[in-house]
C-alpha cells in the first residue's frame, strides 16, 4: 500500500478574500438553469455510495471493489438457482498495476447459464431498471431485484466487457466508465462454446483510488457461495470450491472440533440451517438470503433465534431463558424469498417483516424434532444450558459489585470523551466510532482533532491485564476493563454496543503492539461476535513525516520513507513519530478524518481463534520466543 500524499492547505491572501467574497445565501440564484438531469450511469458515478455503499481501498471485505465482484457473480448464482449451469469461473488479478494493457481486465467472471438475450445485451448492462429479474417465471429467488448491479459495475469500471453466448451465436459490448465503445450485435462462433455470460472489468481508480484485492476476502466469499449452492462448482484463479453438505459444511468449517455435540441440521423448501454449541463465550451467526451474506442479520435471523429458543423450550418443557440458551451458540441460516427487502443496495440486512411467522414455526418444529431424534446430543445441550444458568447467576453478583464500585468512583465513565450520535441513532450513528487509545497524551491529540458528532475517545491508563483463559467474571472485577465495557455499552451483552466501529489506536512501537494484542485477546475471548461481525478495527497512523518547504508526505513504512526521501531530495526533513501524542493535533485530524486508514480485525474461521490466542497469549513462552527469533531473522 502506497503512502498517501498530504499537502498543506492553500491559504488565500486578504486581497484574494476581498476579491472573491462568499455570496450570501439569499443572493444565490436558484432557477431553472440550476436543475440538472443526469443519465442513470452518470448518477451512479456521482452518488456511488447509494449503489454500492462504501468505497474503500480493498482493505475491508465490504469495500466497493468486492461489491462489484459480488454483483457479477450473483448473476451466475441466479442462473444456477434456476437450474442453468453448474460452474462459475472467477479470475482476479489481486494487485492490478495501473494501467493494465489494453483489453486486459482485473476481474473475469464466466458463468454457464442461459446467457443474456443477444438483442438486449447492451440494455441489460447499461440501462437502469432493465432486466429479467422482475419476472418471477425467469428468476424466482434472485438477490438482484433492482436492475442496478451490473449497470453499477459498468459505470464504475474504467474497462468493462460483456460477452453473451447462446446456441452458437454471441453478442459483445465494450464500455469505458459506462460509455459504449464498440459493439458486436450478433456474431457466429468460430469454435463451439457452451452457453453463458462472460464479464470482464477493471474498477475505476478515479473512483476507488489505489486499491488492492485481498485474496482471503474473495476466497471466503467464494466458499460461502459453494456452501449455499450445493452442487455448484466455483473456480477462483484455477482452484475449485464445491460443497455437498451445504450449511452443515460451513458450520463444521467454522467450529472445527469445538462443538459440544454433533451439529444439528435441517433443510426445507425455503429455509436451511445448522446449529451447535461450543465452550466459548458469546454467540456467532452466519445468515443469508437468496445466497447473499447478510452481515448485519435482519428479520430472518431474529426469527430464527426466536424459533430456536421456542424449539428448545418445547422439547425440555422448561422456560429456559434466552441468554442461557444462546450463550456459546453457533448457527448458519439461509432462506429463500421471492421479494426480499433489504435496508440498502448492498443488501447487508433483511427487512421483510412478513416472514417472521413461518420462519419461527418451521425452526421451532425442526429443532424440537432434531432433539427427539438425537437424545445424546440433547443431554449435552441441556448440560450446557444448566451450566450457563449457573454462570449467569454468579456473574450477576459480580456485575452488581462492579456497578456499585463504579458509582463510587464517578457519575460519568472515567476517561471517556463521548460523541453526540451513537449506533442507536440510525443513519446519524451509522459512522459512530470509539477510539481506544493509550494514555492521556495520545488521547489529547485525538480529542482536539476529532469529529465531536460521531467520534468518541476512551483512554486506557496503561497496559490492560492479559485475560486469556480467565473466567468471564474476571473482566468485571478489573476496573479498567469494566470502565471500557461501560464506555462501549457492552457491560451486559454485546447487543447493546453504542458505536458502529471500535478502533484500537495504539502507538506503533512494541508497547503499543502489546496493548493492541491484549485488547484483541479481550474481544476475541469474551465478545467474539463483535469481531466476526466486523465491528473491530486497528487504526493505521504514519511512522514518518518527510517534508520540504513545498511538500509534505506521510509514510507508513520505512520503504515509503526511503521512497519519499529519494523523491523529495536529501535536503528533506524526516520526522519519526514515536507515539500518537507526538503528532500535532492539526496534523492528526487528517488521520482520523474521512480518509483514515482502518485495518479490519478478521478471523478466517472461528475454530482458529483458540489456537491463535493460546500461542500468542498463553504460557508457552519458550515456544513463542523461538518462533519470534526465527521469523525475526527471516525478516532481516
């Protein structure tokens, strides 16, 4: 990742200000000449966020470049769902160096469905609200219902090529930033090819900047597609992915050998789910609608949880509490809907309220039936629930003591500089962020430069305690961690989180890295669902500032520093930032502004978490020291 250039703002002289005074609002002309009509593709480029959500540079799985890839693959998935084609081939150039050779794309997707009707090829990829997905006879369970997906990819790509093959004939069109460059309306194939659609595109750097594809993010998405579409083979850069067990395979991959009993599984006409319990804290869910991963859940997931609760209560004929049943639970659920209603174009959360009744009832019946058929698993599940009851009772006493102790310290949460809007405030709180930083010095720089509406700061007093392998009650007995939980709003459970993002902001030195690991151990041990749902991030701040009188560059690695010195000349001034508190608040503002660099904390599979924590935070010091020494020498 290259360093971003940061230039000093241009200051106007007093004369310039006098010559170009800002017009009062009342004198600004608002008439017919100010009304603009944009083409649909122009509107996509101007208001990109409305269509694909965030932009990003590829460092987050929800960044725009992955949304573009998803939109094209979804079309092939829809073909498979309707019984056409059992293979989709995907090729992605992970680090496309601009400019790519003429005719060479960063992404290539080939499905083997029916192919887009040749006479409507151009319209289907360039005219909004044009397509066959409004017709239930052609597409019954489609994710793409708004006729926007492929058009957005076309508009937001510097190069876009589509080719449709049907019964020995083909049509082809090439676009640049949504503008048609050339077209073959109907041609005859020289050699036989199976029916289907080929799409090649390169995300436009005018829109997405200096992006890089993350292979792990794409691989995980392809794996999900395979789990959700049994019998469909997806090829990613030559490697095939195929699942025969569906969501059973997905949950098995995620939990590994950590399940307390054999996985439960059910498949109906409109719903499929798998479930289990593990010895971990918290709960974890994977939810899907028509093959679309709904990372923020929605009405289908809420209904599943309710049905799961009722099924267990009905089987045991006891009113077990919801928190005791769900503690340690893991599940994957997928439903099929003809008319899904999502809360945004990126389809991360389902909003259909009319599905609750049948989902709750079908899940309740299926869970109760499965427990009857698996008596040994039923015994282990009841043991888990009873153990959760006992732990909750014990924990409530500890929580009560922690609350009483906190009241004696202060009326307000110590070391918290709060913001105005929170997650509960809907759209206004959608970008709310809390920065967890070390010490008053770093916090001071951030407080002075933050956005008081959406950015909160919580300052640690020092290194938090290593909580690896300790009981949950221990975090409530730790004053520092309890204050942090109160600041986050998760002292009772993670569902009460007050902020959309939790950002760990520590110094880029050994102490800072240690504090970062201690915090990650805390979240992964007790609030794993906050990590798996994409709420936890790490803030990247520059290590060096290289500047001359005319230009300033901020560098995040030693290589970037060396490149900047070479570019600006040996007379440039180089500053090494040892800690966040050393960065001037006026400078710091840009590093936590709209373009701040955030690295999402993600785990490849949940089963890997205990292994990673045990190695890095456990008592195996000699083994860890040997590993560090070996890899340090390799890096040198």
